[in-house]
C-alpha cells in the first residue's frame, strides 16, 4: 500500500514539474533528487550504468524537448546521459 501511494505521489509531482517546465518558453534546467526522478528513468539508467557513482540528476527542457540528464562517474570518467521520460536513452 505504501509503495502504491509513493508511486502516485511521485507521478503527481512529476506531472506538476512537466507542466511548469512546459509553461516556460525558454530553456530550463532543474536539479532533482533521485527520488524525484520517475522510477522507469532511474531503472533504465541503473540497468545500463550499474557501477555509476556520484549521480546528479536534472530535469531539462531545451529546444522544446523535455528530458532527464544524469551526470555521473564511471570507470574513472565523468559522463552524462540524457533520458526521455519513458526511460529511453536519447542521443
């Protein structure tokens, strides 16, 4: 029951974030805690980068496209990836 409620709250918060960012006509970046990132996005990221450390999340809107960005360290490299809200990786 608690998991379902937490999932609903996360989805609601994510929806509000999307609406706020869509209302902005300019490019936007918002720092996020991992707990604020949709579970599908986090799961996709961890599936592809299981050894990532020091992960920092952002929600970004650039050029009309909304996505999540993860900046992290892996294998002594500093990397970043962009993921769509459904968890698919963007180029």
